[in-house]
C-alpha cells in the first residue's frame, strides 16, 4: 500500500500537534504519525501551570488531547504507527510505516526526546507524582521541601542549582566520587549552601507508589555495600535526554549527542525537511517553546508548498 501526502509530521507532542494545526488550517491535509510516545513528555506529567492561557493550570494529558482535537477539527489525520525507515535522497520523500509506504512532499520531524530513566522498580509508577525529569516544569510543586537530584554532569548541576529556588535542601546523588560536569557548573553547585552532595551512591528504588507520592529512596553505597532508606519529597533525574532521531542518522546533520541540527530556526540540510521541538532543542525543552517551533515549521512548509508545489 502506498499514498502521497503534502506533509507528514513525525511525533504527536506539543510541536507535532501545533504543526498539524497550522498545516491543517493551510489546507495541506497533514498526516501525523503518533510514534512510540503519543502525546510526548506532557503525557507523562500531571499539572501544567506554565502553559499560557490556563490560569488554574491544566493536566498534561488533557493539554495534548486538546491540541489534537483542535488540529483534527481542521482536517489533520492522526495515525498510530512507527516510522521504520526513511529515504530523504529525493522528493517526494519515502517513509515506511511498517508495511505501509507514504510519499510526502515535505516532512516535519517533531519526534521529541526521551528522558533517561534509572529503571527503578517503582520509578514509572511515580512519574508525575514526585519523580520528574524537568526541574523547570515541576520544581515549584516542592517549595520548602527536601528533594533529590540524580546525576554528575552539567544537567544535574543545572537542575540542582535551579531547584534551590524552591526546595529547602537539594541532595545531589552521584554514583561516582568524581563529577564529569564542567568546572564552572560544579563550583557553582558546590558554593550553593542548599546543595548537599552524596557520592559513591546509587538509587535502587523509590517509595511510595501506594501513596502516589514520593516519600523516600532506597540507596546503596557502592564502596561499602550499605543499603539504607533516605527520606525525600521528590526525585529529579538530571541524567539527560535522548533525542528520538536515530532513524535519520546519515541523512540529516546531528550534534554530538544526536540532536538534529537546524539553521534558520527549523530548516534541516535537506530542502523540504524541517525539525522542531525537543528533537532539535537541547536548551529549553518546554511545552511552549516546542509549540512555537512547531508553528515555525508549519509556516515554512506552507511557504515551501506555495513555491514548489508537487
């Protein structure tokens, strides 16, 4: 089976939904491939208080569902499928969605980035209930409380430093005795009186999923083997994200960590292919910035189709 489209959007988070809305309103009849994480990272969050237009906040899954319905209202088509291979060597581009082939005049990549998790027994059960990979999203909810950050690189130092704006104490736990963070980031964290360091230590589990809130951690000292409980109100992962862009390796430019490189905001090196949201944004990673770049990509597609058509 094969079909031809004006535009295909890979990903269904804030960037993908916004791109779908704008291209649908331009009558380009976009096809949105939902991918392996429908709704993106917002589908894993609870209350979102920093998205403009919702003074009382809105639940993450509800926000992305509203975006989808809005795009569908203007004719966007959503398909639960996975991109298994892609050929960007000529237009129309060829996408394989399993056994189904789709040719498309333009492509918007909004496949996002997946947070690195520790793989703890109860970790996934507490995401959005005290386990988080986004300090700027969730730090406010733990004002005046003691919390934990995991990691030893710049991401962890940045998260820990940011969280001191809210928390009464931030314990940074690292599995080694030394840190791979840059000297300036490490020194900044070490000079902060609210940040305490717990090294040579790993987390073996997080409590308490039965209460639907984080109450503590199960820790193990890697040198002594001692296992003990550590009370805390939240667990923040500062071990980075993995951009969902491996399938484009060799066809699009990537940085050292696999994020897609863009120029003029959302343009990739292949004419007619655009990247937006967390798959190309390693700095901000916010719902509102992802939505904004999805808008940019859609407008570029509209201009491209006006100039080149089919």
